[in-house]
């Protein structure tokens, strides 16, 4: 990108004259200045988060890909092959927030898709906001609960609002959290009516190009849509260990569940990217010297949220379609904005669909840990010690919430109550460990406890976090929660592609919170205000 001359910056001629008696120093300085000049600011950054993307599946389906999608990212981009999130308890919402802010849930405030609200004693959706209204939806959503700035926010501040910032996703949480607070718009598919939806938090109405897309949206096209494998090769061979020739699948999207099923199908990615391309086509994004930003969330998880064992062929087709979607997006962006003017970042949310296998038939240690029943036992123990009362206010997922008012009214020692609860939990079958709020806030630093602390938030999380043993199921009958616990590392890559990014494969482990810092360095703006991670040198 052409840079404006700086009248306060010495010219190369002046520097040559200044250092004519110190040639080595002059050569070193001039080389550094010329290298810096080559690092152009992108006209647009496209930050793609693929929910459920896994390195093992990405590699397994490589024979099915074309030359311009994933293969191009591997061959011409800078690839970090050993990536991970800096926090425990991974979920789509907290991962998207970490990618956008360069911070962890302890700082950015998004600990899960939903959490228990002490004020209402009910679960709260991570982007719920009753003070706003939906556009094309009845849902009232905003980034209110995201308490720090995003890379898009900082870009808006640095350019005095001139930069264009948009986000597109199948899911409302992903769109809003990746867009941030100052974006021009965040758009997602409404599960009730199948239309592209937004929030009046960003604008008073949907842009004309979104309204145009809604004229041919899912209510119109879905009744005649059938999802079948996108190629004969991907539809007739299975690359999984279960192996063997598989029957090609065929899915129609019907009934009240039609839109939800489509959102978790491989076809949703082309649909999401089509709106992003509408944005590129009908706005001025990427056409001037002010960098712009698009965040896109795609989906690589199980169809209809099924485990991989139940939708192997659908997952295989999803990766093949993802490859084509990314290739088409790069091609169309280059045609509109110019080859080499856009920086693409592609990574995963680090989340995998849980399995439903019965591990006991393979003699793998397993069982059910009922957190709500255990909480009742804790309450009975505390009543025996401290007298009558409802000491456990609620349980949600793996967290236990104590009744702070009762503890205060009875003038009990909060830390002593926590210790007693933790002691009982550690005696419970299926519990690997239990972390009290005090232990997380004041305990000695270790890599394991630090990741758990990063996923904890003092305002939102419970008083005790229960670490259920791997292979066991965490069951919360109160909120109909039931999930298999795994702690195995899920590997996924980070790709940087475009501009003059150095082609290289980096096997040194990195964490995803470096992405926001790296983008800030490339666009020459401040990193988000809770970002503590250094940027990666991608040149």
C-alpha cells in the first residue's frame, strides 16, 4: 500500500550522508528501514474462525482438496501447526472472544455460551441484552457482556471510525463477539425464521445488501435444497478408521428443526461466505488506504451436533466444502481488492463435538458424576455443621454456586466453608479435583491451574469448579446437562496468508491469543486493551 511521506523522517540520502564515515552502521540501518517499508498495511483483514476444525481431519482429507484452498494455505502461508487456547473449558463463545480480544475469559468476561446469573437464578446467554432490539429477529442481543475491546474496536478508534468492520456467522454469539462493540454490523442466521438477522445495537436497520440477500434467504431456498456429497470421491470413500465403503448420504431440511439443522450442515459455510461476498461487492470495503476488517465464523463440527462416529461422511464432505469456500473467498477478494492486499487468518475454535460411546464395554474407567446430587450432599453437610439453611444456591455445568447472603448473615468464614465443600468433593467418585475461588485466585502458579484460572471469572463463575475425571460423564439433572469429559489435546493450525507473509511451517507451540496482537502490529494500531500476549513475527 502506498505510504504518505513523513516530513519529519530523514530521507535515505540524508541518512547516507550522515553515516558516510560509518558504513557498516549505515548499511544496517538502511536495510532495516527498507525492510520496514516493504511491510505494507493490508487493505483488508479477513479473520476466519472455523468451529470444530481439527488437524487430524484436515490432514486426513488432503487427497480430496483442490489446489487453491487448504493446500494453498499450507504451501504459501505461515502455518503454526501446534496451536492451543490459553484457557480450560473450551467452548465456541469464549474461543471467539479470545480470538477477537487477545485475552482470556478471566479478562474478557465470556466464560461460556451461557452461564448461571446470580441475579435471576437462571442461565444467561452470553450476548443477551434486553436493552436492545433485534433486526430480522425477536432476539435482543449485543456485546454488552464482552467487557474489553476487540481488534475491530481498536481499528475503529485508530482510524477515527473510518475503517469498516463487519462480522458474519451461522450463530449469533460468534457474529457479535467477533464484531465487538464498535463494528458497523454483525449478522447471523436466525434459527426461527431463517433470515439474516442483526441488532439495532450496531445500526437502526439492516443494510440494503443484507435485505437483498434476505429476498432469497433460507425460507425460499431450503424447501428445494437437498444436501448430498459435493463430489463422487468424497461421497463414496471414507477416510476414517471405521473404514469401508459407505452409502452416500442425502439430507432434506424439513419441519420446525430445518433451520437449526442447516446451520450445523456443511452447506452453511457457503451461505455465510455468500453474505460476506455481498459485503465486499456492495460496500467500499478494502478499496482505500484505510485498513478494513471482516470476521467470519464457519462450521466443521458434526451435522446436527452429532458426534463424529454418527456423521463421518457428512464431516468428510464438510471439510471438502470448506476447502472450496476458502479458495473462492481468496479468489474473489483478490479480484475485487487486488492480489496481495488482503491478509487472511484461519484457525479453529478448538472445540470438538463430544462422543456418546459407552466406554464401559471397552473396560475403560467411566461412570456418571451427578453434580446436582452432590450439591445436595454438600448442603446437608453444611446444615449439620452450621445449622438450617440453603447453603448451595445452584449448580450449572461443572460449577457450584454458594449462597453468599446466607454465609454473610450467619457470619461464617467463607474460606472455611469452601474448604469443607472441597474436601467432600474430593472424596466423591469421578472427581479428579475441585478448585475453589480462593484457590484459583491465590493459589501457586502451575501450567495446569493457570489454564483453569484463565477460564474462571470472579464475577460470573461459581464458587467451586469441579474437575470431573476423563471418561466420566458430568450430569446436571437440574439443567438437563450431560456430557462426556475428555482432556486429550485437540490439535489445530493457525494460518497467516497474503500480503508479503513469509512462507514457513512453525512447529513451536503458540496460543491463539497472539492473533489479535499480531493483527494489531500488522495494521499499526494498538492491541486490544486486555491483550497481554506478544505478536508473532510473520514476515
